[in-house]
C-alpha cells in the first residue's frame, strides 16, 4: 500500500486565460505608430504589400517602382546598381511582377531605329482590362419616361424647433435668391431639401437679409452646375453659433431654453421670436401694441 507524501507538490492545474490572465490586448504582434503623411508619399495597395505568392524582394521592388517619377529607368542593370541584390535576383523578381500583372514590358523601336524596352507599372492588375471591357459594353439607354439618376445633395443643418412658420420663411428666402442671381433658380425639391438649413440660420436670430447675403455673395463667375449643392455647402460650412441664452439662475440650476419659435413679421418681413405669429417688437411699438 503506497504512502502519501504530504510535502510533494500537487498536480499543476491548466491555466485558464479568463481567470489567470487579466483581460486586455495581447503584447505579441506589431503595434503601429503612424503619422499622417502630407507630402512625399506613395499609396500602395494591401493586395501588393500582403501578396501571398510574391516574394518579399518582388514586393519591395514593386513598391520602389511605383514610387519613382515617370521616365525613371527601372531596367535590370539600373536596379542592380541601386540595390545590393544582384542582377539575377532582380531579374527573377521582375519576372514575378510581370507574371502577376504588376509589370508589362514590351520591346519597341524608336524613330531612330533603336530598340528599347518600355516598362509599364500597374498598381491594380486587371483594372485596365475591366475598364476596357466596360467601355466596350453597350451603354444602357433610358426610356423617355425613366428619370436619369441624380446625385444626392449634401446634408444641411437642422433647426431645433422646425415650426411651420419658420420653414415657410426659409422657403421664401430660397425663392428670392433668383432675384439676386438668376443662376440660383431652385426646383421645389431642392428648396424642400435646403429649407431646414435656412431655418437653422433663422433660428440663430440671423435676419433673412443676412442669410441671402451669405448665400449670394462671392459666387464663382463660371456657370453653376448644381446651385443647390453649393447652397447646401454654404449653409453647413458658414452656420453661425447659437446666440447666448439669458438666465439669472445660478450655475447649479441651469435655466431651460426660454426661446420661442421664430415667426415672420406681418409688416416688415423680419424674423422674430414670440409664442404666436404677429408683428415684431418695432412694428408693435409703431402700432402702439403692447409688447
């Protein structure tokens, strides 16, 4: 009968990653420390950089060839003088790139009778053939009743309180732009898309006249292919900030937004905030109405 040795270590248990190791990213593998290039760089596709069949020399050689200026000599002797690899290894790498479509080499005769090798570097093999096939494919004709596809307009700011009177005032601003520049004649669909963006400006206490100036000043001299797209860009890029909210409460108890919806004055067409439509403050004063 065997005796048990109490001093012997117990059997080691298998490690459980969830209990023995804290959760977190693995320390193995590469960690990228990237800086965005703004000059002197070349875009290389991952289909080349991570190619499964090309040798590392062929991948590096293709990256070099894609990075040089057009007209740079990339023949075997020039590359062998530039890199430590010999002519045999460079020639083999060029054949790899040629077999996978990254290079095309043809022999051509110049006007003086000299035979030269023309090398064409392709960063996306097969793309040219697909483009030529698509060009040879007969164009699809649309029927007269079928509308042509239209590119979507850029997004515009949205008002916090899209009251109907506010949107009507925005549409009136857009409809009047053609009186300042005939090129800004908008369709009903374009005006419907742009109206919330103009309403967002009016909601920021910007008068309609200032919105018109922001949309019509400094327009390009050439014809406007898509005036609605230009207006959408200006509405978003030049959107003014919200005006400060009056409040006499302490910072610990912020006041709610006390602003009323915008209305258009029935007398002077000025935008003003009030619970109900009517006249602005100046027109009410002229008419002797109570504030």
